[in-house]
C-alpha cells in the first residue's frame, strides 16, 4: 500500500507545491485506488507542507515545480518526487496508476529545479 500526494490548484496539478490550495492524498493498493481525500491548506509554509506529507506517510509526490526550499526539505525525506507534471488531477492520477505518467517539461525558471 502506498500514499500518493498531488498538490492541487482548483482541479489541476498546482504549478508549484508552495502555492497549492490543497493536497490530494490517494491510497493505492496493487495499483487500485482504495482511498482518496483532500486536505485544504490554509496559509501553510513550505516546511508545514512537507511535515504534512511526512505525517501522512506519502511515498510519492506528483507535482509541478519546486522552489529551492521545497526541494531541499524534500531531499531530506524518503518521498519520491515526480516533478514538472501538468494537467487535470484526475487525468494525471489515472496515468500514474496505469504507469503512463510522463514529464511535461516546461522551460526551466530561476528558482525551480527537478527533484
């Protein structure tokens, strides 16, 4: 069983983890979704977001870009980061569960890094 986290802005993968309105947590068992819940983030710092991911035992973070501070904080965890993903959350999740999620790499921006 694994927990996947996707930072959300409206119905899409948030372009940056630190700007996410909420985080979708999905529990997978043998590639099948067992549980799905969304945690709304109210004025949380990047460090609080990372603590939340660790507390929820997230194993994979699917996200858009990462700031240097988020990348640094995530580097100290056992969370696998799949960065530079764009699109509707449900489509991204479906592709991930089917093993067909690929990076949609935009031009790199200052302060954003592959994890």
